[in-house]
C-alpha cells in the first residue's frame, strides 16, 4: 500500500508544497495537504484511464494551480504511470465535441 506521504515524496517538490499552501491560503495546512493528496491520487488514476474521471472542484483547483507551473507539471506528468502529459480541459470545452455530455 502506498501512503499519502509516499505519494507526496514521489511526486511533490518542497517548492510545490510551499506554492500550494500559499495559493490555497487561508485554508488550514492539513486541509491543503488532503487536497494535494487527493489530487495526486486522481492524477495517478487519470494517467491509467482512457476516459474522464469525475473530480471535485477542490481537487480540480489543485490541478489548475499545478498546470500553471508548467515545468513542475511536466515533471509530474513524466513521473506518473505511462510518463505522458495529462492535458486538462474544461467540461464546457469538451461539450463542443460531445454536446450531449
């Protein structure tokens, strides 16, 4: 079993921990850590899934912040299963290709 601490150690630099805590202030530190952990779980699953995986706004917000730090996000994607870049698109953008979704 992989712990949340193992996930953070494998995928998260100290700079990104600092960054997330600054971006998500004034949330308590433990809440920020849980959101980071859940985002890492989601991204690991997304790397293995051919389809969309529903995610909460709180976790999506962490993903958005990560994407903004492009070099760190690219490094993360290389570490995820499959080592490929995970693109992020909004539901509204995806509707263009599948209006019934």
